[in-house]
């Protein structure tokens, strides 16, 4: 999981500095692989490693975090609609680095 977070840092770099649509697509596909790791390993970790009485709560919390992330993404994208030029689509990619800085251990 930490390895996927490290790779995601580099893949966000690719999407942020993509010079053309093909590179942007490649960066998005590779970011999607890391997101897939997070989507599969987080519930598995919560359901197998945590204490039995907390398993239901933590696996539900994983889904809640994905839903909250969708709301945050909507707010960021809505806020960047008025920005003209390349930064209008690059800022939402760059904001993902904040998450990595806040959670360096995963």
C-alpha cells in the first residue's frame, strides 16, 4: 500500500506535467492502477487485521472515505472551472499531492 502511494506520487507528476493528451491518458491509467490497489487493499486490511468487533465499522468507514473524497473532488473541480489556461486542469491533479504530504505513511 505504501509502495502504491509512492508510485502514485510519480504518476501524478506525469499527469500534471503532461505535454499532450496521450501522456495525460497514460498518466491517468497508471494513477488508476494505484487507486485500484487502494480500493482492494484497504477493505481487506480493515477486515482482516483489525479487532473483530471493529471490522464492520472500519470496512464501512473505507466506503465513507471514498464518498467523502468524491465530494471533495467535486468541490475542487467546481472551483477550478473559472480558471483559464493549462492550470485549470492541472490544479486538481496537483491538489492530490497535498494528500500525500499529509499522509506520508499511508
